[in-house]
C-alpha cells in the first residue's frame, strides 16, 4: 500500500473508530463522568438555544463569565488541585453602547468589547495527572473539536510522549487545548465525539467557551491559569498550533544548554509589527481598539518555547492586561509587563521556511530535519514529512540552526 493510501486509510479508520465508539460510550458511561455539572440557567434574555449539557443558554453570551471574581492563585509547592471557576454566566458591559467610538465599530468587535471582561470559564475536560511526577517538557497544542485528524497525526508524530527525555531528566507529555463547538446545532454531537476521543487518549483540556478566532486569547489565559494551578514544577513548555511540524529532538538539544530558571521565551519573533488597518485582512484591528503605532515584540503563535517558571509568572501578568483579539500579540503585551524580551531563533519558522508559500523549500525534508518548528502542514503532509525526516534521508549538507 502506498504512503498516501496508508494516510487516508488511517484517517478513515480513526473517524470510524470515533463514531462506533460513541455507541459504547453512551451505553456504558454517563456524560457527567467527563463533564462537570452544568451551570444553572442564566437570567431570561433573548431567544435561547440548546447547549450540549442540556441547559438553555443565551445565544448572545459569546463570552460567559463566572459570577464570582477570580483572583490569581498564589505560588506554592503544589498549587490548589481544583479548577475553581464553576459558573458560566456573563453579562455584557452595556456602558460601552452609549459611546460614539463604540457605535462606529464593526459588530464582531462590538461583541468582543462587550464581553472582554469575561476572562475565565468552567472546565469540561481536565487532566491534572499530566503534571504529576517529573515533567521536563510539556507540549501543548491549540486545536478545535472538528480537527481530530490533526490531533491524531500529532499523536503519531511529534506529540508522542516519553517517560524520560534523557538521563536524569523528566518526561515529555502532550495536551490539546479546546473550547466548545462554534456551531450550536452540532455541539452536542461533537461533544460526544470529543468525550470518546478523550476516553481513548486522556490528553484534552476543554473549557466552556466557544472556539472562535477572537477566543484564541482565552486559550492563552486559561492554559496559563491551568499551568499555575496544576503544574508548579514543569520545567519547559512548548505551545503551538495543530498544523505545525515540530522536531522534538532538536527542541531538546536546544534546551540542553539552558537553565529552567531563565526567563526563556523563544520563537519566530516579530519586532515593531504594526496593527493592520485593512478591513479585508484577518488580523484587522480598528484604531479605537489599539491606537499605538506598533505592537510590542511577540512570537508567532504557530509555536514557541518558554520556561515553566516564566509561564507561571505570565499568568499573573496577563491578568493585568485587557484581552486582545490576537492571541500572540496579547502574549507579547504580557511579556512587556514582565519586562521580558522574546528571543528570535531561526529554527522557528511559523510562517514557513520560505515566506513564499509556493517555494519548493517549504517541502524539502532536509530543511525540516534541521528546524525546530515549521508552519504549516495538513495531517497527510505532516505524516509524510515525519516519515521522510526520520527515514533514510541523505542530505548534501547539514544546516546548523541550533
């Protein structure tokens, strides 16, 4: 069987396994074995829609909020062993609606600002055991419910876990970060699929907010709070997207000369990037939302590496910064609060090896073998490249990027 056919076959098998497994899941397990108790119904509002848990929610609650204010957890030898946010209610900040600058914004930015104060939400799937014991490198991947094929490709390649990454070193463990399905009519079905997938692999963290582009920043804040709560001793964290190629051996080789107590934050860093004002661009930001001429230095969100101690300090710094629609820029703002400069490394290619996406360099396995992170590959491409890089590959010259 050819490589391409094997890849297609694996993807089809995974989809069938998930669908068939739902019947077993529904017959043998109660949903609340995977999901926390649903929140009480919110106060009456506009027409309502059905939520996976069976509770009615206001469709305008784009971002929900706990009733009780959330304060950062104190540093401890082992943080509080619970996610303390249990309520999912959130009210819009209607004071903004009377201001002229707000009325001139596009509707999706208005909605973002109305609920920007809603920072933390209940957990639906949790795996604190991932941080038990000596964990040297925690690999964390942003994903969405519908992209189980990407998660499966990562589990077979760079997301594979190790009990020990070397003599005297701890484990390498992997987690995926998710919200809830953005299409309300499909949410219950996808939630069941996800619960079954998590039963198989036990590697998903999920929170009760909608998965959307603007809510990527919520994944940053929620993961950092989760890390501060459950992972006080993890030495390093790699965080990336589910469409990147990562070379774990090169990551570990890079970290071999580093100390965990360093303020390490390394990736594909952008300096003096300017807010995009073109409305047809995905990253468009209106001037009332960000009036400065440029952003602070930040690393592309496709993949970056940071020390565990710095990540826990970032949690507290981010709590002092208003949420921003672009998640990697938001992290740059948090680093600025701490006075930490992200470090550029040429082995991180979050925009592709060549900025020209049609360049043959972006498909050359000899380049991939020397990189740490490369964006962007679909599951079949990732599996194929992984096989080439870790096969009997002969390159004419060695690229030194570490």
